[in-house]
C-alpha cells in the first residue's frame, strides 16, 4: 500500500483516475495498525477499481488540517479530486467494502 505526503497528495490522490481511499493514520494509533492488513488486502483485491493509500497525520499536518481530520483512523474516499465519503474508526474488511460499495 502506498504512502502519500503533503507534497504529493494533490498528484497522487486529487489527480488520480480511480477513486482513492485515504487512511489518515499515525504510528501511535493501535486501531490504525489493526487496519493495516485489512487495507493491504483491500488494495490487492480492488486495485483495478480503487487506489488505497495512507497518510501519516503527524508528519503531514497540512493535508490533515485541510480535511479537518481529528480522529484516527479516518478514511476518506476521493473521486475526481473531491472527498465523497468519510468514515472514522477501525472496521472489518467486509464492513468497509459494504460502506465503499456506493462509491466504487
């Protein structure tokens, strides 16, 4: 799974051809670490329909503040350069896929 930064967020997320699921995460966040394998599997299974990336909130404050992210993990789906869905908190892959079905 790719990592994005403040510097490449516009190119990698806002300019992407596919919808992009961004996990706003932090090393110190246990639920974020719990989501790692779920997101890796999701990226492998849905890679043709969905790009999955992570953004570390501690080292990328500009993007984190721009999207008013206050809790981790926060998931945002971007399509056509705009956020179209936001979810907060860890969840199993099946539930995450159900929540993403309307944006894929």
